């Protein structure tokens, strides 16, 4: 967690400048306090390569011994191990992964849904999805944990941090949170994402490298798991939808839930990659309809033959706002 938090803070605080095919590659040198520097130092080079693949930057990691004044160890509130931990972002893929996980639970089993946010519009969506899953797959155990973690706005001296918006390392923090929870009982961590978006082939020559996100790319997950395991940490990571397209996932949901129920469930999820709606006096939870995430989502509804009830900004299903439209 310390490594992931330090990486995200650096990623958010150093702006990418200018143009170029290397997507404005930055060089980071980080010194990170950990409980035992030796195993992390031994795997530093592997972690640097993992981060470079994810963000397109160059990373140099140095590990030091943490302060002896540490908070007490966390209390295990439920001594019965969950079957698995599932990342629940609020998107359609994570919602379907959480639903499938709950449906697979046997008698007496439970799972943990873990959500993370920095944008406050996400928790209501995440809670709604978790409640829907309880309704759609009853009589099975479920815990839902929501964690807010974000870099502060100001430095120690009171000056404002710059804010880089690309932040490819957000996924690294989300995965680290999931592994932290899964490590308590050493159970698998599910990161549900369709195979097409995981590979995320560039749509043009201008989208080569990390210009296309590698959040759940098989190479990233495999190399991260290998590096973290080498340091002695828990790294049992699975993507249950690696072999499926998003359209196939939506079609499977319709087969299980019925077309109407699947439409309502999937339409309540959030796939939009943009957050600038507030500047136009539009609620940030409303999805744009034209970013890559929205286009893939809309195509998946169509491919599955499931009605899309999402109220997108463009094209909109609502009446045009003459003042702000």
C-alpha cells in the first residue's frame, strides 16, 4: 500500500509536458519506507518495469526502513475467511464480476466487495450496485467496503500541488487495496474486466504504448503478481472475464437475469472516463456517451440485444437544455 500510494502521489503531482510518441515520458525517483526493505529492494527492478509498462514513465525505487512508531495492526472483524475479494469500481464489468462471484458462493460462504473512490459521485453508484447484487443473488453472504484515498491538494508548505489528470497508476492503488484485504485470509482477488478492454489494442498509431490504458492488461497483472510474490507479499490475482468481450458478458447477464432485469442492472453502472461535466453545469454522474468507455458500453448493449437505459449527454435521451445544451 505504501508503494502504491507513493507512486500515485508522484504520478498525480508531475505534469506531462509537450508532445511526442513517448507520451511525455517522465522520470521518477522514489524513496519509500517499508517494514522490511530487503525483499522489496531485491524485487525493485521488476517493480520498476511493471510501473513503466503501466504508465509509460521511467521509475527508480529505493526502499528504506519505516519508522518504529507505527499504528496498531488492523482488527479482523470477521474471523470467517471470505471465498474471495472482488474489486467493485462502479463500472459494468466490475458489477457483473461481483454478481457472478456472489452467484458462485456456496452455503455459508461470503465474499468481500471492495470499492475505492476519490470522486465523491462514485460511492452512491457503488452502494446501489452492491444492494442490487444482494437482491439479484439472495441468501449468500456479502460485505461491501468503500475506501476513500486520494492525494491532498496542498504540499507541506501550503502551496498547491499540480494535478496531472492521466494518472495511469490509479489501477495500481486499487489493486494494492484489494490485495491488502485479500491478504488477511490469503484468498484470491478478482479484478473483473472484459478481455478486449484489458488488452486495449490501440485504435490508431497515435495511441501506441501507454496512451492506451493497461489497467488490467494480462502482462501487467502477471508481472505485478510475480514481482509482489517475489517480495513475499500476497498476490493471487484473477480476471474472470479475460476470455470474454463486453458484449458477451452483457449477453450472459441477460441469459441469467432476463433482458429487462439485465437492462436495469447494467444501465445503473458507470463506464464514463470523463469528469468535466461540472464545468458545463451537468451532474458528474451523467455519462458523456462519446468517450471510449461509453462507446464500448453502448456497442456492448447493442451486441447483446439488451436495452440501454443510460441517460448519456450526447446523444441525449432527455429534452435539450436550451440554456446549457
